[in-house]
C-alpha cells in the first residue's frame, strides 16, 4: 500500500491487552502505520487438554470441555456428548434432544452477544457493550436456574442431561424471548447502522471465500465471506433437521463481501434465528425421563470417530479413538477459533494498526479454546 | 521400573491375552497401566496369534459406513493407485486410506484439484501414538465444500525418525495444524517453513502426547509438578 518504504518497526501487542480477548501476543511489523506482518503467538493458556483426557474417564472429560470455550460451554458439552454417543451408538430420548437444542441455542445467543459487544468495544463503542452484557446476563440467569452454574455448566452428559427442566422453566425462557427479540432492533440502531462503526468496519479486513476455506475458517466467519455452510443444516446432527431456520450469509451490504461488518452482521442475524429455533423447540418439547439413556459405565467399543458440530464459533470437532477401556485412548479437539486466528496474519496485511484490532475483534476468538 | 512392577505387568498381560482386558483396565496406577498396555501390544505382536487386534484401536473397528461413503473411499483409492502407484499401504480402504507418505505432497495437491474430488478443506490433523515402541501416525480429515464429502487419510511414520511431507502449501491451515502435531508428537513435516513449537514454550523438552512421555523435572529452575497418582 505504502509507496515510500521506511524501516520496519516491530511492535508487541499483548499478552496482556484488553483487545486481545484473552492472553494472546501479536508480533506486529509496521512500516510507518501500515502493517506488513502479523504473527500471533499462542499457548499462554495451554493446559494439556488432550493429555489430560487420556488419563480420565469419558464422563470426567466433560467439565474440561466447559473450560475450553468458556463463552459457549453448552455447545462444547453438546459436541462431545454427540461424538461419544455416536461412538457408543446410544439413542437418547426425544426430550433430551429438545432440551439440548434449547440450551445450545440460548448459549449461542449469549456467545454472540458477547462477541458483538466486545467487537463494538474494540472499535470504540462503549454503550452497546453494556446493552449486550445486560441481556447476556439474563441468559446466564436462566442457566443458573437450570443447573446452578453461570458459565461452566457440565450440563449435557453422555446419554442425557444432568437435570430436567425445573418447574416454570419453559415460561422463563418464553419471557426471555419476548424480551429479547425486540432488542435486536435496538442493537441495530445503536451499533449496526452507526456511521462511525460502519466506517471502522466496512471494507476492512476482507476475507475472500477461497482464503477462508484454505485456512479452515468456519462458522459465522466463513458465512461472512458468503459461503453457505452450517453443520446444523449441511451435516445435521441431533434433531436440527426438525426445525425451520435460515442461515444468514454475508452479502457486502456496506462494503465488500467478507469484510468485518459482514462477519458482525452474520452474527447479528443469527441471533433471531436461534430464538426462532428455541420457540419451535419449546412448543414441541415432549415429556420424558432425561436420565433414561444414561449409561452406567461409559465404555465405547474399539473404534474411532470424527464428529463435527456447529458451535457459535464454527466447526467444533472431536476426534476420539477408543480402545475399549473406560478411558479415551486419544482425544483431539479441533477448535474453530484456532483456525480463525491462523488467518489473521493473511487478512490484516496492508491495514493500519487500529484496523488489526477491528479484524481481530471480528474473528471472535476465545483463547481458552485455541490453547486448550 | 522395579522388578515387582515387571512381574505384575507380566501377570496382567497374561490375563489380558486370555481375553480378560479388565485386568489391565482396572489397574489403579496410571503409569503402570499404560506400561501394561504397551507390554500387551508387544506380546500380541510377537505371538502373532491376534494379528488383527495388534493395534489398540482401529483396525478391527466396526463403525457404520454408508454405501456411498464406501464407494467414495474406493474411488479415491483407485484413482490414487492409478496415478501414484505404490502409495497406498493397506488394501482395506473402507474407513480410511492408509498411505505410506511417498509423494504425499503431490497426492494432496491432486486430491485438492481433481474436479471429482475437490477436497478444498483440511478439517483436522491428528497426531497418533500406538504405544511405547510402536509407530506414530498422522491422520488427515479432508472435506470438500463443493461435493460435501469427506475422507480420512492416514500416514504412518517411524517413531525414532518421524518425518512426513508437509502440505502447508496445499491447505494453508496445514501450517498451524502441522506445528501443533510437531509440538505434541515431534513429527517433523518436511518442507514446512517454520517448524517450531506452537502451544508449548520453545525450549520445552520432550513430546507431551507420546505415550512414553515423561515430564521434565525443572523448567528454568521451576519444579514441574508431577502428575498426581490415583486422581481418577
């Protein structure tokens, strides 16, 4: 971009910095104010998730999956439970499937609210952050009613869930949805169509679909680039095929397809879709015993499985190899944020320092899941 | 390893060979159990009586594979055999395709570009250790965003000198996935531009996810805590 090239300056962002969403260090080489190279250094939160899993039983892995992506713990539990169930060929009761979809979609809304709020914060909008945290708080309260925990739930187990819905729970969720759905308009007014916000994000950090696919980027980031890919629809699991919902993709309304604004807007449009799924599920939820299919001892037969699910950040996959014992022989977690961060160096070249922060915010990474 | 432990392991391995896997699985001590498992694998290899069960997991695995998936794997295997003869290691291609690593870069390029296959997305690279003294393996899960199909490729490599050609230039995400596999298993991906550790510190010793890994005692003068025994 720059015509006159000066000496490159090396600059460190992080590991402790509010805009890095955790403990991430970016080594940035700048030519004046133009970025010529960004190299992420990760591993500050590495806790040997995979080694740990080789030492504990299958059910003891679940609390650790909570702690990988601590923003969307339900979805992590869900993905793990689905993978082990498929390995063991367990069929869970209908009620459990509905409960799981409801809590996973609620958690998706909470996760997106946090992602959008902090993204606004990164580019200098403080108020929307408070609005979104206010509403996220209500979802956390709902989860507290459900299982006592606000962030790390350990709720979805292999073969079932830990508790059935408490009394009046359906009513609470309905009242939340009635409260939440009109709020989307409020967010749009305060942030989405804010002129400064558009200036800061539209046309910035464009990620073409080929680049996104080559880097394994998935979820809302990939859809922001205009690729219609959602595991809930394309490789459906659990009971997602029963629900009617759309997959929003980026279309470059404010700038180019695949810019920061598109990634932001895909998340914004996904929240009402999640609400739609929850409404359908609440309506159709059958009666049943949620502990009926819980296995006494989880001991999958010899074999392996690679199972993908759609977490709020993208394709969350577990590769599990069982040797027939109650302890996983090998468990690998394919984390969507890991692949999303790897693309940062590619798409932030040629932008200004402040744009790198915007691009990083739009990728919605969680370091707990990257480092595992 | 003390002599008592040796004796104990020999006993449980005897039992397991007679079909009582619980003898091993119920060992309280984590280290002893993994050692016993490794010994069991060796014993099986030697006796060759249970050749099919040699590896702890996969070979005998029975998972449901739909007919379409089977035909895809066979199709890929056939076209690879035609184009790169001698690159496929195993006849059995129902669940995965076992390559020997020769020409892997060219094969990867072919899998990505062939209009019938178009595996444009590398989903995951998983390192794998069969146990103490056994081979290491790299497993690639490929997916096509055009045809919506997926395959699994596996490449075995020697434990003492693990080397696999890098596919970083084919799928860009290979860069980080390969670094992660190197970090955890010490498998060197030849042709990678920056083969360094990614999650562990640069000067960490050993390959943590190998089955025979033992934690270093100190790191920069700080004592590395040992795994607590009997925490299961």
